[in-house]
C-alpha cells in the first residue's frame, strides 16, 4: 500500500491583522495624528488552517473583503503573518521569498506582471533569465502556450496595446513559464468575455492534468470554480466556513430547485399574493415571469405547481437545479451546518 504524499501547502492558525491609523477630522485632528498615532486593527485572516496536496485544484471563495487576497499574499511570502504557521513545499514563504518563488507562479487579475511599454516577448525573456529556465523547457513551454492560449501573434506587441483578455492570457503563460509546482490565481478571469474565460479554464486544467500543478484559485465567478476545482474553501470575515468537495456542496443542495414560470397574466410588483407552501421563496416576480426557489424536501413540487396553475394562466414551466452561485450565496447567509 502506498501512503499519500505529504501536503504541499500547510497552514495552521494563520492570522493577519492590518493596523490602520485612526485620525480625527480637522486641523487639530491632523496635528494629533502627527504626534500620537492611534491604530485600529482589522483581522483580515483569522486562525485559518488547511492542508493542500500536490495536484489539487482548490477554489478559495468569499465575498469582497473576506480575506482571500491576504491569504494568497501570505502564501506567496509578500506578507508576514501576524500569527500562525505557513509552509509551502517545505519553505516558510516570507523567510525565503526567492526560494519560494522558484516553486510558485502567481497571477493577480487586477494587475499585470509585464512591463507596460516593451513587447510581450521581452517579459518572457526576462522571466527566462530570472528563473534560469533551460532553453529546451522555454522553447517547449512557448510552443504549448502559443498552441493552447493562442498568444503567438501577441508576442511582438507592447503590453499597453493588448486587450484585457489578451493581456491576461500572456500573464497566465508567464506564471507557468518556469514549470512551478504551485499556481496562485487571484481572480484570473475578472472582466473577461466567456470565450476567453473558457480558454483560460481549459488551459489551467490542461496544465494540471499534464504536470500535476497544484492550483489555488480565487474568483467571484463561481462557474470558474465549478469548471476547474474539485475542492472549495469558503471564507467569511477571515474565517473558514466550509472546506470540502464541490460535489458535497452540490449533494447537500441537490434537493433544491429553481422554477421558471412564464404566464399570460401581466404581473405587477407587489402582487405576489400566491399562497405558496413554506420553504418556497420568490426570487423574481414581474412582467410575465415568476422565479421560485424551493427545497423539494420541504415543499412538494406538485403542490407548488398546482397552486400556480390555480392562480395564473401558465404558458411555460421549467425546473432547474440551483446554480453553485446561489448555493454559495446561501452558505454565506446561513453558514454550513453538518
Ligand atoms: N493593506 C491593507 N491595509 C489595511 N487593510 C487591508 C489591507 N489589505 C486588505 N485590508 C483589509 O483586509 C480585509 C481583507 O481584504 P482582502 O483583500 O484579503 O479581501 P478579499 O477576500 O481578497 O476581497 P476581494 O474579493 O474584494 O478581492 C478587508 O477588510 C480589507 O479592507
Ligand atoms: Mg482580493
């Protein structure tokens, strides 16, 4: 029997507090501020613990300000934790940033790592020097990236002339250039159209399948998570509220359905007087459409449809599983209870 490999990322009680100078309004406030600075502390990451194993594809999910980027910055060594431990491939990232850098690739969707005014290819060459990438690996990778991400025609252009999607693809390729063991992607698909998003998703999955690259992904597009990841860690106000498989999340909400009903009647807001059974929530009501959310275990589908038929002139009904999007929204609101 073979035992499973040790975790490649291990985090224990990881905590980060930011100190923010408090200042009072007005001139007196400004003077006071100069002499005695008072600080408020924000605990952005609060005693977070997890292990991630080689080759895992993990979605790190949370609302704005939940602490995702702060966690990633501690994993990459950019930030020093206030408390707790972090080990990445046996290295404490903030103590040995250079050595840690050899093992990781990072993409922050909000900004580029490339030099603005020079052709894209120069940024690739620079990375080749920095990481001392052997020529054969460099050549092989450039071929794969040009093929899968279709960036060949972009290499001669200066970065400032690229569209957002083109720039993102180049940033992604650069992050993978030195064959890192781990890739951190902080909102890599932000602002991109659906085709580019899909291209990026399939590239990430290809790299993971072929090289066993470990992927940590933060995104607000839960379709990214659904398409790429097997596991999700959900954080809220710096604390982990869920860590487990995406399938388990879906199974838990497997009895939840969304009903789309199209009616002849002209519905007006405020008229939502349908006597619906308990456990059904109205998500949309207006024009000729009603959208309902229900848990089949709590409310009978037949009963709900019967109620609707009695009150409306129904043209069409469709029933869907709930999206990962609305599931996560529900977990944010109610937490995850076993
Ligand atoms: N440099 C900083 N100084 C002070 N507070 C900060 C700093 N960076 C982040 N914070 C605060 O820490 C908390 C977590 O921020 P973080 O950027 O990690 O969130 P996030 O989950 O990445 O959010 P988003 O989805 O908006 O990117 C927030 O309350 C934020 O205001
Ligand atoms: Mg962020």
